[in-house]
C-alpha cells in the first residue's frame, strides 16, 4: 500500500485526491490509501460534484476495490472551513498526516508515501518551523544527506541548494555538496529508475558557465573539481552553460541535470512538466514522491484542479518501490 497525505485541507488536495481515484491506473502492484480527514473529503465530494465511495480505513484492514479508503486522522468541521483560507487548525492537521505517513512507512505498513501540497506559512502557524516538506521529512526520518529531485519523462533535475535566497547561493555551494549531489543522483538513477549507466550533466552557476572565469570563478574553483572527483565512479560531465544544458537533457543527451539552485532547475523543469512533474526526495530511508505544485488556494473549491501530477507521483512511487525490491532480491 502507498499512503497519500491529503495536504492542506482547504487547498486543492482533497479535490485532486477524489479525481485521482477516478483515474488511477490499474494493476500497478500497489494500492493507495489516504491519510487525511474523512469529513473534509466527503464535503469536497458533495460540494464539487465528484462522486466517490469514501470509506474509513485503518492499518491492517483490506481495501475494497472501487472505494476511496481514508485513514481518518483529524475531525475538522467542514462547515467552518473556507476554501483557500488556511489557519492553525488546518496546519496542524496537514502536519499530522505527514507524521503518521512517515511512521507507517517506517514500520513497513505502507510501502511508500505520496504527498499532496502544503504551505510553509501554514506549517509555521501550526508550530512546525521547516523551510518545506523535504526538510520536514528529513528531520522525521533522521536523514542528514538528502536531495530534491524533480522528475519527469523528458527531464530530471536535482538541486545542490534547495530553499535558499539567491543572494546566498554562491557562498553555499561547495565541492563536497556537489560531489554528494552527483553521487546521490547517480545512485537514484541506477536503483530507483533502473538505469544502467546514467548520464549526468552538471550546470554551471554563472552565465555561459563562467566563460573561463570572465563572469565568475565558481566553475573553476568548485564545480570542476567536484566533477573530476566523481568522474571515475559516475558518467558525469560539466560544468555546462545553464542556458543550454536543460535543452540538451530534454532532447535525450543526458538522463539528469544537477542545478546549483532552486529556480535554475525548476524553471526549465516546470516549463516542460508543469502538469505532470514529480518531486522525489532522495536519501530518505523510505520512498517519498510528491506532486510538483502548491496548494493553489486561488482555485481551491472551484472544481478545476488537475490531478495529473498526483497520478504521476503515485505511478512513480510504485515503480521505485518495485525497482528497490528487485535490486534487493
């Protein structure tokens, strides 16, 4: 079973979950269960006109095909909730769904977890001071070395720095961090995505990859040494000019690109995979994928949200689980 956290109760999480269950691929070898709020999902089904047989579920129980099984972890009053208007209660609820999913996955009751979107501000309102989902999961699992990978069918990107101000990026990258990113990306491509000899490209930090230090020295001092240090164990090259490397990767020349900072990698990724991209956390002792979008409070409750990213995240989690099992057998 794969547990899917409901995300923010007043975002688009409940809606995309209900739509997901009506479009879920058959025979994936895994079964989904929701960790969330039964009443909120029933309210969403009724008000948005999305028919669903929503049933309570508890760990250890079987799942009846055609139903929407929900591990009910909160009892929010749906009559008091307003779409797009989160508060401390909704923040605590969405954090609880994550905590329980990590616990059940760590205990082996769930084979992996998929997360619907949350907001960092609401998480903070509830007393959870993390920069984002990824950092919270790393803390809950006691993981020190972790990475964010954005994965799609055309492009895969991993990030050396994640949720950091652009003004701090140059001082935060290091030879050691880039080496770690290269090695972890290579391992994930081999074990989770079943690639034999994955081709990894490393993006430069500066325009044109520094242009032989004319536009910055980070390439010569940091990125090139990291590429050289890992080239004996990984099929890695770079630094490549950031304005061309993502195009070449999308055309099939590389299997993944390592970006130095958040927007350097996510802008080209979302240009290609805005609707169907998947966020994968590397380095965790559990399998975790996520939708590649936010809570979309502006359209929450309108019935127009797209569940494509959730479908892709679920399918990818199932493939990663099966690939890991096969590698261990």
